[in-house]
C-alpha cells in the first residue's frame, strides 16, 4: 500500500508549480530547468526540493527516477514546457523553434518512467492552434500506455487568481479515471484592489528598502508624462492628447493595452515575461505613475510575499510572468492528493 505522493517538476522555472503542489501536501523532490540562474530562487523558496540545471531533452530515465521511492509512494510527473511557440502573441511559425518539441520530450519521459499521475499546463494554442499536431502526438503516447486523461482550457481567475489567464491543463492517471476539477465559486474571485493596495507607493525607477522585489522600472521623462495623462483605474493610450501619441500608434489602432493602466476593480490581464513594462501591455499601476513592480506581479501570480526572487529585474520579471500561478497549481495538487488517497 502506497502512503505518499511525490512529484518531479519539469521546466520548473522559479517554482510556481512546485510551490502550489507543495502547499497542497505533495512532496516535490526535484525541479529541472535549463536556466541555471533560477536555481537560487527555486531552492531558497522550496527547501524540500532540489534544483537540477539540465535541458529536459537530455534528461534520462535513470536520473529522473533516482531517489524516488515508488514502492511506497505514488509518483506525479508534472511538466509545463515553454509556451512561446504556441502562443497567440507569437506571430512566427513554430517551424524552426526547437522549443516546440519539448512537449514531446515530456511525452518521452512519461513513456519511459510511466508515472502514476501526469500534470501538464500550456497555452490554449497547443490544443486549438499552432501546436495541435504536436498535442495529438502527445495524446497518442498517453493512449498507447493506457492512461486515463482529461484536458480543458481554463481561466485561472476561476481558481482564485486575480488575472485573466487562459491555460490548457491536462491531467492523467495510470489506473483511475480523471476529470478536471471544477472552478471555485464566483464569490472567490479576487480583484486587484485586494492584491495591490497593501503595498506602499513607490516611484518609477525606485526600489522599496523593506519589501523584497518591490521595484519598479524607470521611465523616460516623456513616458512619465504620457502615463500622467492616462486616466487612473483602467485608462488606455487612447486617453492621450495627440502630441503624446506615438507615431506608430497613430497609424495602427490595435494593441490598445500598451501604455494602459490596470484597474483596482478588475482582474489583471495575462502577465507576460515583460509584465513590468508599460510599453508591453496593460501593465501600468492603477493609480501610481509607473508600471507594476516585480513584487506586485508576483502577488498577481499568487506567490506569497516571502517568496523572494534573486535575479536582476528583467530575469525576475520573466520568471514571474512565465510561472504557473501558485493558487492554480495548488488546486490541482489537492486534486491529485484526493486521487491518490482513493487509489489504494
């Protein structure tokens, strides 16, 4: 009889998925990522987990299973491969992008290790866009090895994350039928007012001395003037007088979120790897004349305030923007805990 549930987190990044699974009660033993710089952030915040700097393409069965007691524990293999090749904001084709094959490399490790449970998160484009051929091949691996599985495009806001962020989630089990767990009650929807107002004001280019990662990007004098003229709580670049509108925006009506402000009474837009820059989306603070800080971005991704990021600002922003929201991950961790308790 197996008593526990252990996991390995592939493409772990800064550890959003690891943190959420751990909060649910799963012992995440290892995290693998090709970015060596993220190791300090991952290990300092996930003390029970070991970080391995390795390209998953090169990861072998023996290495992955080393130290995992499968006789006494159920084994969850989780993988959130880089989503950029399949993202809607990526206007290039996926041909020639080596990252497109990482989903199938994850599939290879499933085939070789036959975990009891599988979790995968990616962008919707993997199932209904550029990546659908690859996704069908991934499903074929699960079919060939008799896995039960379910997948669905979900909005993380329905799981208590203050952000409109649609993600494809797949769960699989070797011996038990599975079903994507339902969303939380709409009463649990969290707005930005609850998240952002607890942080003290800072100016563009300033770093708060007492709150880790509460640091905002600097702004040019012209961009600061632009932001000052954009309506607070949800204003857009369409608020700007003609003399402040960029030439490229005068000729192009799209991308109206660029230079926009978030609203306290609403959800955040999907955070990206450039979510602390006003020129890359609706990432302006609702009322202060700056973009959101790394700490505020992390809070929107439901990282706790004591989860510290140890890179430079660009690295920290990328790690936060690419992370699986912690609260979202925890919901699935709790599902797997319940599933494993019924599997014996």
